[in-house]
C-alpha cells in the first residue's frame, strides 16, 4: 500500500511539473508559422522530432497521459509547420534525403498519423484537460 501511495505521489508531481511547462499560444504560433529562413525551419523540425522521440520513449515506459498528449500535439505542429513552409521543399529534400523520402512524403506521413491517431488524441486531450 505504501508503494502505491508513493507511486501515485510521484505521478502527481510529474504531472504538475509537466503541466507547468505548457507552451504559450505565442510559442505555438512561432513553431507552426512560416519561418523566415530554412535554418529556422530545420531547427524547429529537428526539435519537434526529438520531442516525439523523447516522449515516445517516456510513454512506452510510463504510459503517461501528458506524454501521449504532447506526442499528439507535436505531430499536429509538424503538419502545420510543413504546410506553412512549403517553400523549403527543395532544401529539405536535399538535406534529409537519407532520413526521409521527401518533404511531401514526410508531410503526408504525419498527416496520415494525425488522422489515424485522432480518436486516441481526443481521449488524451480530454484526460490531459482534467489534470
């Protein structure tokens, strides 16, 4: 029983800490908006991919509602960012040719993932809102 209480306390603390790190609307707008340079676009993309990777690992170990929610949000942000920065297709295709098939295929993959995960993400959003 004491272990269960301890784990519950840790879960609550982690949840509170992560909810304090919620990005502001201004931060989200900066992420998904049209970027002024390809370098800015690339750095934002790499950051979001790192967040997805980091959160996916945490989710598989802890199955945290917060991590699942942010995985959904980050995928949606990548789709919006790509849609707002199509002018960087050529540079993306040249630089990321080994990691990703193409700008369009990467966008398509994330769009499909967002659509397929929508029911799950809606559940995670509702659970996250209760935290």
